[in-house]
C-alpha cells in the first residue's frame, strides 16, 4: 500500500491556494534502492531515518543505564541517573504485574521494550522528527506481534480443543464471526495508534503552515502538549494495556 | 462516461466531509464515560487514580471508530484513490 508514502502534489497545491508554506506531513523517499518489489520502486524514507534515530537513542540510553546499574553497589547512595532508571523499571514492573498478575514476569521484557519505544516515538514529534508511529509500516508489525503472541499462548495454554471450543462459543454457526473478531484485534490495535499519532502530526503541520505568524507565538506549545505528550502517552498506555489484557485472556486461568 | 479531474476532486472533498461525521459517536461515548467517571470519583474519591486510568483506556478504545472516519477522510483528501491519472 502506497499509503501517504510518496510526496503528493496536493500538499503543495493547498499551500499555494492559501498563500502559505507547503503543507508537508508526507513521508518522502530519500534514497532509491537498486531493486524493485512487486513492480514498485523501493525507497529509504524519512520514516526509516526517524525510526533509526529513535532506536539509536534508546540503544545509547540502554548502554548508559547498563553501565550505571553495573557500577552501583549496595552501600553507595544512588546518583541521579540511576534513580531515573530505577524509577522507569519500577513503574513498568508495577504496571505489568498489576495487569497480568503471575504471568507478568515472562512478558516484562517485551512489554517494557514496546512501551519505551512507542512512547519515545510518539513524543519525538516534539524534537522535529516525524513520529515513526505515524507510519503504518511501523504500527502494523507491532499489532501483528501482539496477534502472534495471542495465538501462540492460546494454543499453548488452551490446547487445540480449547481453541476450537472458544471459536464455537455459543454455537458452531458463530465461528466465522469469532474468526473475524480475532483478526480485527491487530488491525484495530495498529490503526488506533497510527491514526492518533498521524492526526496529531497533521494538525501540528496545518497549524505551523496555514496560520498567520502572530498566531504561531505560544499557541502551538499548548497544542504540542496535547497532541504529542498527552495523546502519545495515552496511546502508548492503551496499546500496552490492551496487549497485556488480550494475552492474559489467551493464557486463561490455569 | 468520463468525469474530469476537478469533479472527482470535489466529490472526494464532499466525501471526506461526510466521513468525519463519524466523530459524533465517539464524542458522545467519551462524554458518557467521563460523566460516569466523575460520578464514581464523587462516590469514592480514594479510587481516583484507578478510575482515571480505566476511563482513559475506555475512552481511547471508543475513539477508534471516529479515527476510522478520519482515516477515510484523509485517504480521500491526500491519497486520492478515485480515478485521477497522475
């Protein structure tokens, strides 16, 4: 799907009509790769670059955190950075154990990772990046991983018999509807995250490009707090929370 | 029958405007959720943080249907899938 992928002529057209700068929230191809896929050109786009920047930041943070924790001893008073890292880990621990109960330990790594990645991606709009989560190619894999985890845990813990029983829940006639309901999970998860962050990006771009100069003093900062920080944090929380709920459901009681 | 580009573009804009009407439902739903949450906090102020997080989760899920409409509108406006030869 070529969704919001290449530069569109309409953005510049809109800018011309309003006498303002370009409306520019599209993903642009930077480097053309030397091969084609399904008859289409493949580009390294700004989305890839932004995702790489976010990942690089996280890797550097992880290296420093690892070093700080390894150096720490029981007798010292912890410094500022170590306190921050412990705070983050404790917060994630509480959230995951509070939702998943005794199953939480196994999923702590994965949920913590996607939580930090999505959070930093969502608020990277503050630093002038185009948020990587405003690209369907980033959020769909996240949703599909969740789907894979749900299916795997269903088959592992409820066995084939339990899965079939769950599909034919009231009566066997309802099986197609239940299957559609299962498939809708990754779609709605990924689309929710994608559309929220994309709408924030679009709104901010429209405000920066279409309004007269004197309105742009001070007002965008308030909107940044709402669209980037608030919506980003809420959507991160919702994505992780729903993933945990679905997986806990799939594991069942036993 | 051949339509010209401006006709299709205008119809796309009308369609985009109609698609955003989907925002009414989530608006009502989120309002109801916030109202009941305020009610619950009034009865049990000690559970405020739990109630707030539950409310936000529910509201974010309810928001999804409105966002589908927004997505359709943006597809119509910016990607323009309907019959324009570039």
